[in-house]
C-alpha cells in the first residue's frame, strides 16, 4: 500500500510526468522493448532515486517490463508530493513524502524494501545500507542492483573489499552515458538553475568557489564561467587540479578561497569540506550550497552553533548571523542543491542515465546465474546502444569503422 502525502495532488504530478516523457526518447524505445519482451515478469524492483517526474517515468517503464515496482526517494527534500501521488495512481507502489525527518525517511525506505525485492535501484547507497543491516531479512530474494552515484559506488567498493556487499551491483555512475553526460552537463545546468531561482542573484562578476573537479565539478565550474563568474577550484587530487588549471580556473586551498568567495558549491562526495575555520573568514552574505549527494560537505551543525541568529530569509535559504554581524546564507539545508532547491537534471539528461539503469537491470536478470557478489562495470554494449539511440533521437549520425579499420586498431602488424 503506497504512503504519500495527498492523493488529490495527482493531476499536477501527472502533467509533470507527461511532460518529461515527451523528452526522454531513449527510455521510450526501451519501454517499447520491455513491453514486448517482459524481461521482469514475476520480479519485484525497489527503486530509491530522487522522487520526481523523471524517476516516475523510470518506474513506469520498469512496470511495462512486467515488474512490480516499489518506488521511494533518496533525499527527504527532493521528493515532489504531486509526482508521488501521480505515479501511485498510475499503478506503482510509492513511498515518499517531502520534508520528513531522517527517521521517517528511513522508515519509508524500509517500507519499500518490505516487498523482498529481486532487484534494486539505489542512489547513494541507502537501500544497500538497510539491506545489510536493519532490513537484512528483506534481502533473501536479491538478484542484484544498480547504483546511480559516485559516492554510492565508493561505498559499494568498500563493502566489496570487506566482504559485506549483499548482492551483485552495477556501477551505473561509471557508465559513459552517466558521467560524461549526466554528471557534467546535467549537474552543471541544474545546480545553477537552482541557485539562481532560489537566490534571485546574478552570477556574472561574482567569485564562485567550486570544491572538487570531478565530472560534476567540471560541469559546475564550466557553467559558472560561462555566465561570467570568476571561478576558483579547490582540490585534493593534483591531476584534477592541473586539469582545472588547464581549463582556465584558479586553484586555491579552501583556507584562502573562503576569504574571497561570494558563492560556494561543494561537489566532492567527501565530508567537512567547508568547516568553522572557513566560516570565520567568509564575506558577509556569502552563499553556501552543496551539490554532492550527502549533506556533510558543508558543516551546517557547526555553523548553527557559531551563529547568534538563524533566520529563514527566503524559501530554501537560511541565514546564519555570526557574533561579528556577518551573515552566511545556506541553500537547501546543505542538501543536494539542484534537487532540494530545484527540479534536478533536465529530462533529456536523465533519459540517458535512466536508460542505463533500465538496461543494466535487464543485464542482471539475463546473467543472474553467472554473477558473483561484486561491483560490475556497465558493459560497453549497453553504453553504445544508449549513445546511438540518443544520437538518432536528435537526428544525428556518426561514422562506423570498416572491418579493415577494426582489424588495424585491434592488431599490431603494419602492412
């Protein structure tokens, strides 16, 4: 039985779902294939991804493939109640309510897993964490699952090393269709859309500090530069720092960047990136937000303790006034800003990422008898199929290697 906030919100959510479906052609083609083949007939799939319209579309596509789908969110502030109501009305068991407490959020995840899933789609590792602990008894039917995020894959590999991974998992984030496209272009656009809509401030002329220069950081820095910002990048990896330098960005330690930044965006996947020593030297009215999966990159708890005043300044903006009178503005409680304060990645971007999820789940079913409990990379055949489908949907075509060229590239002899 679904658990949502208000079933009467469904008409609004249905419109959102119908809109994104018009711009997700790769997933539409997969839906047709699944509807004909029913690869998930008799299987239960638990999906924990940001519960908004694009995710709802993924749930509907999996259901067309014969699955019983159980859908929940992966962040208390990214669930859209109208979408949850709509997808529940459309036949997908849904467990998601915006703004719940951490304990209530975990309960919703546990209710989703109570179906004893055969397959899971995880985003940040919350389902895997529960299946290895509190919800261990619900893992008895598991074939495998997919992980959407960089942070989640790091944790899966750590579990694999320690021998506590509960099932085979597909590293969706490492697919070319995901990190080249979703992480760079999706994050780059959606982060700045959320920041601008939430603050109603200009980006041009400001000093933007981007912490982390992985694929998500690349996109975030690129879009800030394109809008006229003076961009500083902080890093711990020497080669990523060199990469940022070659791309035209200044490299600086956070201790120094904290003194000059107007807008801070953390995109590291690590904790304690911005801490009290940084708050102590920041400009008055600096804006802080996080674009990494978990809300531990900006130390909000310490900022609360330092502040003499805490005020809701606009929707999704809390101002923390420090003893010297400076105010620091935090967006979306330090949670994933593009979803806590915005609509997430564009539909065309998630079309590719969710196509990887859908085809990876089918791959798991097709190969279930030969899998071991480890993290698997996405086969190139899946990536290439999605890439070609996306190009075709855009009316584009590319060259193909001739047999002679393939032989040349695969050999070592020179004729």
